[in-house]
């Protein structure tokens, strides 16, 4: 680990959140600040919404401004950082690197030669090689991660638990192919598997099939399962569900959502449980 002002300063020192899109970067920033940490947000242009962070200490960066980002982090004596939020995978040729970023390009050229897991491992290795400690959301705000058991009033039936177990087995089998982190099962079969489109788009696809009469999901049947791939680095790629996930699951006619406990972001678990009740869904963390 390199010496200097940006050496890890412990978990009470300043924290940088390199933020993509979605609800979780602002939630994490608020949770970290509530625990007494000074938070600096590096908002990635085209993904993060700066307005969502309120009065947080924030600066926006293009992906090609890695050199400027490193300079800013070191000037602030930041040792800990979190990478969180959605970000469409860019093409290597579209990075438009500034001059101070050029010397880091060979590392990222290698990282781009693989799937998402390979790319993210390369990102983590880069920041660790620069002397930063890469933390995960669970390190900063463990309450944002799925607990074991039901979040709301409803729980899956015994038959549904068998379907859930099948779904987790499916995701485990797909792990070596670096495919998505979710699947929909109904009527003793696999209805949809998440790929590059993401969970919400997958659920909308199922809802469209149901609306068109091309797919029938019986009342009390149908479940979304969500879990990380084997070997997935949960510091930088923890699966997540949220209010939109539940709205789309209800629209698709599903009975509920099962996630791998301790491995999926749920944000405000109590609030999500109340929302699940309102939609008539179960949400359960499965050990």
C-alpha cells in the first residue's frame, strides 16, 4: 500500500462515494453522514443525479477524468471509498481520457477484456493499487442489506419455497457465465432470466407477456429470485431491489420476491416491507 495522505485513515475518516445512478448512492451518503463520517460524492456524469444528494459535498466527473478524480481524493486525504449505483457499461473507446488519465489506460484496457465481473475486479484492483481501501455498502450501512426472514406481513407458502430453491439453484448454475442476478419462475418453470437489461426491464418484459396473453401466471404463483453470482465482489456489485422492483413484480402478477439474505441491498427494509404489503407481495431474505 502506498504511503501518503490518501493511506486508509480508518472507518471514522472521510469517505468518498463514487456514485452511479439510482436511489442507493444518495441513501448510502445519508447513512454514512448520519454515522458521523464526512462524505465526498464523486458523481459520475450521465449516471448520478447530483440534485439527489442534497447539500452533500459533491463534484461531478466524466469516466475519462480518472486522473482528476485521483488528485481530488488525495488532496482531501481520503483513504476509504465506495463504488455504488448503476452505470451502463461504456465502450473502452468512448472514455475520452484526459491527459492525466492516459497512463492508467493499459490497466483498464485489460479490465475491459472480459465480462462485468472481470471489469469490476479490475476497477477494485486499480483503486487498491493506488492505496485506497474499497469498502462495500454493508461496511458502511449494514441496515441497508437484506436481513433473513420476511420484510413485511406475508411469507411464501411451502410450495413457493420449493420454487424459490429452484430459482437459487438456477442462478448458481448460471454464475460461471456471468449472466444476471435475477430470474422469474412460475408454474414450475423458468419464465425469464435477467441479462444485460437488468431486473426492472426483465419484470416489465414478463408483465408485457402477461398483458398480451402469451403468459399466464396463476394467483399465488410466480416469484422473482435475486442473488449474487458465485465469487461476485459484493463491495462493488451487490444486487439490489427497491420500490420499482416491487411495483414491476406486482404488475407482472408475481406473488413475491426472494433474495439471498445478507447479499442484496434493500435500503429501508421496514419501508420496503410496508410497500410489499401494499402491493400484496411477500419479500423474504433466504439464508
